[in-house]
C-alpha cells in the first residue's frame, strides 16, 4: 500500500505552462512522472529480492514476497494511470479548452474518485466523477477554476492552473443523461465519439 500511495504522490513542480496553452506538455509531463515512479519501484523491488538471495539468510526471504507484492500493485496502478492519461490526451486533442469557474468540491468516494461540479447556475455541469493520474489530495486552488476540454454530458479532461494536474472527468450518473446525449446535435456526438467519450470510462 505504501508503494501504491507513493505512485499517487502529488507533483507540485511543473515544466509546462498551466494556462491551457501547453496541453501536450501537460500530458507528456504526467506520463514521464508515472513511468519514472514505476522504474524506481522496480529498482526497489529488485533490491529487496536481491538481499535474501545474496545473503542466504532465511529470515530475509519474506522480503522477496514484499518486493513482488509491491511490484504487482505498482503495475496495476501504472496501467490505470496510463489509461486515464490516454483519455485525457484524446479529450485535449478533440476539444478546445475553456476556463470554468468555480469548481465545487462535492466529496470523495471510497474507490478514490473525486466528485465535483463545474460552474454554477445555468452554466453548471452535472455532478462529475474525477480520476487523478497523479495525486491523492484535491489539487491546490482547484476551487478557483480549471481549464476544461470536453462536453458536460460526455466528460473530458481538466487542467488545474498553478499545480498543472490533469483530471479525467465524466458525469457521475452516466445512465441518467443517456436521453440528453441522444438528443444533442450530431456534431457533438461525433466529437465525443472521436475523443472516446461516447461510453462510460470511469
């Protein structure tokens, strides 16, 4: 569990603009961080496994199991993170970014999903489920607004100004909006399909 938590550790330093002008840089940076973390985890797991094999001391052998468990759990997390980033990348390519404010933080589910709402009043989105490829805590300053690439009834990607974190979002009650999605213009439906948001992802 420590290994999994470390792979979700928030990253504050960014090497790209967080004003919505460098979406490719955001995706590239996130992928690099995710892969680097996994490489370090592999090295640590390998070191744990090497200790009992090199010393041949019996009470060190459980370290092999610890290393293997950390590696397996880390690999599962890696696949999830890369999948979320792939969907974020597709949204950022298919949609123009627009600034949405405020962001209402509505809670966190036991599965780790965030629940939030973009905008307010008539411009408010439905309740959205969100997945963070990086970080376990709410991104700093997210309440002040985010850059959104997507469609409220299909989902999309959020880029948080300042921290630069990406989040993948989709309507929390996906099934309830099926009728609305079926009635919107064909261009919006086709764009969502191109971005891969014509089905529930999270």
